[in-house]
C-alpha cells in the first residue's frame, strides 16, 4: 500500500492557539459551493429533504458572482488564510463552476491551500482534470461502504462501487500538485471489510484513514447507526472541552451568503452575518463573533441551545484551550 495511514486533519504540530489569539486573519474559512447533496446519508442532516425545508435551507448552489465577492473580501485580510475549504453541507461537485471557483481563489492568492471534500460519485474524468488544472491543493474523498449494498443502506443511493474506485484511481493518477485523501466510517465494517477498503484504495491516494462515527451535528439524531463511545472520530480519547476553539480561528459561509460561526450549523441557528451585504473581514471582527467567543470563554456554552450538546466538542476536538480562558478573555 502506497498511502500513509493518517487522518484528514493534522493532529500533530498544531499551532498553540493560546499563543496567537486573537487572530487578525482567520486560519480557515469554509465556503460552501453547494447546499444540496445527491446522497441521503443517515448520519447527515442534508440528506433529509423534509428536514431541510422545515429549517428553511435554500438547497441551492452558490452563485458565482457572490463567490467572487467573498474571495475579493478575503483578500482584504492582512495575510493569506491558511486553508480555504470549499465544502460544508452539500456535495461541492454539484456546483458546475467549482473549477472556476478554485481558479479564481488561486489567482487572487487568498489562501495557502484550497481543499474540498466529495463523495466521488460525480468525480468524472473531465471534472477531475478540471479541478486539478484549476489548482486544487487537496481533495478529501469520503467512501460510504465497500459494496453497493452498504451504500444503499448507509447513503440510500444506488452506486456502482467499481465506478467509484475508478474515479478515485483516475484522479490520483493525474493528481499533479493535489494531495488525495480517502476515508471511511469504520464502525459498521468487519475486520475483513476494513482490510478490503485499505487494499482497494491504498494505492490510489496519498493518505488513507478509517474514522469512527460520531454524532457531531447539534440537534440532529443519527438513526440506524450506533455512535462510538470509546474513541473520538480520529481514534483519540473522548474528552469534552468547554471552550470551542473554532470560533477563534475559523468560520463558515453558506451557499446563500449567510455566515455561520460553525461548519456544523446545518439548521442556520448560528448566523452572525451575511456576505451578500457585509464585508467578510467586518464579519470576522464583528459583534456576532465576539459574543460567541465571549460566551465560550466565560463558561456559558451549556446555556446555549445549540452549542450545549455539540458532539464535535467531545468526539472530534483536536484543540483544548479551556485552561487559558481567563487569560484569553482579557485579550478580547
């Protein structure tokens, strides 16, 4: 197997947030190219169309003129951001202008790296080459089973598994500068199925990883899948943190331009601005973000109706700045 067994995020050599907060330039900005998905995964709210309608989600792709305005705004920060993440709630490849979006951001020089995450079902040869030529730095490919039956059970879609493998293989063989990571939720797989996954994709990616399932989405109940209570998503110890680190170095822009404090804001209950009418830089420094940062540092997370039950802060958190909260509060 050529691939290195490593998770999609860097768990080692992370910046010590307590030494750099407050940030004049965010490290990471999520921009969602598409609010819709062609899968109906049991662990993800976006797959439930009735639920999406009930919370007023637009279920649309981002307009290119809005996107260019957002990128122009990001260029106003003092420095480049570390990562521009072109994904959030939906399947990015459903936005036909994704290659143009990548190229525009690359030409503007707003980020050290640009990445995206896809289920690879729409990763045709033509689209693969377009993404690579546009300058994509990294692609995270999510696999949802090791055969058609598992895809049907987990994602409620009929998939040609061999075609998924072919899509991944073609992208990897033509990847140039683009790093390829392939991952799967492993808690529903047998030992033999996990090995099959590694054997099938291990020579067609730079990194490969078997994750644990976690209930990260606030106010959303995963059905039909048991949540792992032994390990975090990357196999780390489960330990709840009080202060959410994300609001200090990242935020998310939804497909309609509304801006959320968090990439897990599927129900749009954490809105702090709108990129259609406001500067992205002004939103980062705005009162909305400041209030959330203050709430966490003052130990009031459990009072918030959404943040109080966030699974990310137990099962998926790579950073912990709890013991620095008093010192950081004085810096706000």
